[in-house]
């Protein structure tokens, strides 16, 4: 059974810092992995999607990497801003034959001005 | 237009009420999803529709009844809910892949409906 863990559960950093969020999954037979952002009481916004054949994806100040063999993905946020404060969730799709994403428990990020 | 809309934003209902949640998208996506999210927990998949046909039901109690009347619209009918069903209900959509299976593209989520069952 696929389990997805995110560490740390919460993180508070001063503005301007570069930071790394971690996502670990137990079954390396994944189809793809997505990183989402969720503001309190709101829906999810997709940040980056990495296919299983890819090693990383970049969008602006965000860079996500994927190491299937070790069951890990990281989300790197450069030059953090207060507007980055949110909960960040990773989600993995197990195989190509299913729509189901397994979500991690999330990292609550607070960037202090 | 990359927007998924959900109505209502908030809903309070008694355990004997019948209500419906509505989700709409105009991105041409043919896969639509219902998720349930409890506070400080990740979303949990409830239902998936692909080309207006129910593709996945994650063993959801029958008091939740999904409906996909057309390719842009997804409803969730609620009846005889329990207080533990109080949660944020999220709708999402995506392009399906070949033969109606999951596609490569990302899921787009709506803002959710905050449901409180008294």
C-alpha cells in the first residue's frame, strides 16, 4: 500500500530564505507526482507535475525533483516571500491505469516578513 | 479559462436534509473528481467520472450520490448525512488519457464547498 509522508509538518522561515520541502513515498512504481499549494480553507493549486520518466521540473522560483529509486521528491523554493505561506502537498499516482492520487500529509509553511 | 467553480461556498444542513453540491468547468476536461478533506488532513478521493461515466467509487457511503449530467457539470447529492461528514468538499477536473484512462495533465481544483452537518 502506497504511503506518502511529508517532512517537516510545519516550517517557519524569514523572508528571502531558500527552502526545501520533502516528500517520501513507499512504492517506487509511480506514474507521476504532483506538488500542490493550498491556502487555508481553499482549493488546491497545482504547482508542478513530474512524470515518472523525468528528474525535475521548474516553474519560476520553484524546482521539483524526483528520485523514484529512493522514493523521494523535493520542492525547492528560492527567495521565499510572505505570499508563499500556505500548505504544500505532494501527491503520487501509483500506476498508469488509475486516476487515484495518494496525497501526503502536507507541510504548513509560514514565511515571515 | 482554467477555472473550476463550486457552489455553494458554504452549506449547513441537518441530518434529515437533502442538498446538492455543484461543480462546473469549461476547460473541455472529460475527467471530473470529488474529494473530501477534513481539517489538517490531505484530500481523499471519493468519485471519478470519465466521459460522464462513473469510473471510480472509493467505497463511499450511499448517502453521497454523484451525478455527471454533462461534460461540464458534476453534482454531489447529499441525503441523511452524519455530523462526521462535515468537511471541505473539493471538485477537480483533468484531461483523460487514451481510451478514457487517466491522462498526463494536471488536475485543476475548485475552491471547495465547506459543509457543516448538524
